[in-house]
């Protein structure tokens, strides 16, 4: 069958495929035209083409700023701690739900775990301040009523860091279980039955059957997460953070917001964005290469 006749026969599938292709072309590859702003003295009124080329001068300026290195350090720190705390959470949740025998309890639990993913970080930030605020927070109110000292969850660095991490786990862990539960549905149940006949305990079945079965999914998501070590969402650190904990909460995304939107230095903001993209690409290619060498599994 020729390619033309094959396309004519399955044109519906190609029509469906055209939608995501157009999305990536318009919203992912199209904006790459603006990357040249990083190499120009961008003037909003002259436009990209009318602005003067300055080469790598903007890169030298950004790499000479102390705020850039502090925000880069915080980005690495928060992403690394998120990887340690948040990455195993959906794996553990998925295994726990998979082991639950009661269908109705499993469905209710899944629904309750998925809900936080659909809540805006603005709303989550309000919940966090209502629960953990120093003066009006419910948790500190309970502690004071018990005669205990209030905990500065949002105004001191280390308590804020713990609050930030576990808020992220609460928001994302339930949604992350979907991929692992989907992978677990493909596990052959006869393996568990054979292991049970051989006298294997539940923990042994988890370690020797369940985890190896979802290892490719775990490795794929780990590589993708390592590729995001330099990029971090704007809303979470910006909404939960404040000036009292800026030493930890100021990350690259908030740094770009300050120099780009607040100060109007679009060239410097583009430099930081391009830096994040290049370093993220290096990270994802490097982690994929190491994964192939060590485990034989990769995504590229």
C-alpha cells in the first residue's frame, strides 16, 4: 500500500493528529522566533526586527547579577527537595490504592486525591494562609489554645520550606497516581497468584512484582522531572512566598517576573528563559543517557 493510499484510508486519524501538531507549531515552536530578543536591545515600540543587535551583552549582565545566582540556587534547591519528597508520593499512593480490595473505597479515595489538582494555586494559597498564618491561622490558634507556642509556618525559612513542600505533595500526588495505576493495570495477575502459592508476603509481592512492573514508567517520569530542575512554576512560590522568606522563595520564575514585567527589561528576562531551556535540555539528555547506561531504559 502506497503512502498516499494509506493516508486516504486513515485520514480521520491524521485529522485528529493535526490538532496537537498545530498546537505545538503555534504555541511551542512559533514563540521561538522571540528568542532573538535575548541578543538585542529590545525596544517595545521598534519591535523585534527593529531593535539593535547587542550580541552576548545581556548574558554578561544577567550572569553578573547576584539575584540571578540566588534565584538559581533556590530553584535547584526547591526542585531537588520536591523530587525527594513529591516524586515517591504518587508511587506509594498508587501501590496502596492498587492493594485495596474494596472497589467503593478505592473510587472514593481516588476522587478525594484527584480534587486538589484542579484547585487553583490562588485558592490553595488562601487555604494555606487560613490554616498556617501566624495571627489568624487555624493551626496556630489550636496550638495557642493548648498552651503551646505558635509556629511561624510562613514567616521563617525552614518552617516555610516544609509548608511549601508538603503543600506541593497534597496538590500533585493524587493526580500523579493516574499514570502508575494505569501501568499497574497491565500487570499479569497470575504473577501475584503464583507468588502467593509460593508463600510470598504482600511486601515481597510489592517489591518483586509491583515495583519492577512499573519501573519503565518510574524511569520515564524521573527523567522528565530531572529535565525540569532549572524551570519552576511561578504561581506556587509567588503565592505562598513573601518578603520574610524571600531568601528561599525567590526563584527564576519570580526573578523573570520582576525584571521582565515589573521593570520592563524584556531582554534580560528572555536571557533567563533561554538559559532555563538550554540547561533543561542538557539535564534531560544527560539523565536519559545515564539511565540507559545504568538500567538500560530511557525515553530517547
